[in-house]
C-alpha cells in the first residue's frame, strides 16, 4: 500500500475501485485513534496530468461538487496534489452504479425511488444554476444504505457559461439534442437525460443503445421521445412529476 497525505491525515491506498475515460477511483483507508474510515480517491490518468484542459475540468469538478452539500450528491471532502498529480478525496459509497443494477426492468416503486433521488440531486445543482450535462446510469450510485447519489460533475457548467458550446462531451445515448447540435445548454438538458434514464429503469431496455453512436445521435435528433407512461398506466403522475 502507498501513502497519501492530505489535510485530514494520512490515507493508505488499498486498491483501484473503478476506471473511466478521464481517471480512476481508488479505495483508501485512514486509521486514526483506533478508528478506521474508508474514502474514495479520484485521480486523473497519468497521460492526462499534463493536459491543461483535463486539469481544469478536474479542478472544476471538485469545486462544483464541493458547493453542493446534498444527501443525493457524493460529498467532496478535499482536493490535494502530490508526486502523482492532483487528487480528490470523496466519501466512499458502498453500493453499485445504476448501470449495474438496471440491466433488467426494475420494480416500479424501486425505479421511482432511484429516479427521485437523481431528480433531487439535479434540483440542488440547478438551484446553483449548474447543469450537470452527463446524467447517465454510470454516474448514479445506489448505496446499500438505500441512498441514491449523483456523481461526476466534471462536465458541469454554469448555465450562462459559454464553454457549454465546447467539444462534444458526455455519454453517448444520453445527450440532449442541444448538446448534439453544439448549442448552449441549460438545466433542461439534464431533464432530457433523466427522461432517458427513467425509460430504461422502467422498461429494462436501452432507449438509444444503438451500437453505432451516429445512429443513436440521429435518433435523438430526429425521433420524438417516447411517452414514459405509455403502456404503464400504473405509473400515473409519478413519472410526470420527475420531469
């Protein structure tokens, strides 16, 4: 195990928990006064640590998420820098991503509970005039404690930020039409993505899961979105209340 020092003490990095396109998340432990606590430490991939744009996004993620003190947003505890580059210390969520738990149709009550948690997290972000811009099953954690948390604010932007028109970034199949058109986005882009996630939670099927990303993008741009309540009258107004 290697050591990592931060304002909260010394952490002992145990192993890698997850790896994505921008970086990785590691499990780290702190032993203090006979009390052990686990944390999640996020780092950029080594190849990106010299990339100014990647570094900016990394710092933006930490600062934006730190502003959002909400039960449905993963808490950022600190940001640091060592010989391996910048890192973010976050609370560790014991659970699974929504991608891992929604491979089959979920019971309606469970699906609505998860979706409500995501909606509450977005409400908090939108109250700060922030658009998440990457709402997708991989960025939703369902804790074993029953709490749903939204993660990865690396693409979040203030609504009036002109950088929202920058290079296309996000998760294929969940981007809103305005993102795909390189138009300025606002909080409504998150509602589109939440609607896609809701469809998948309630049906167990990918809405825009085409193998060719270009086909998925064209369908998002050209096809009318399906009615979430079609064929599921038991959903009633609960689904409509989410969006």
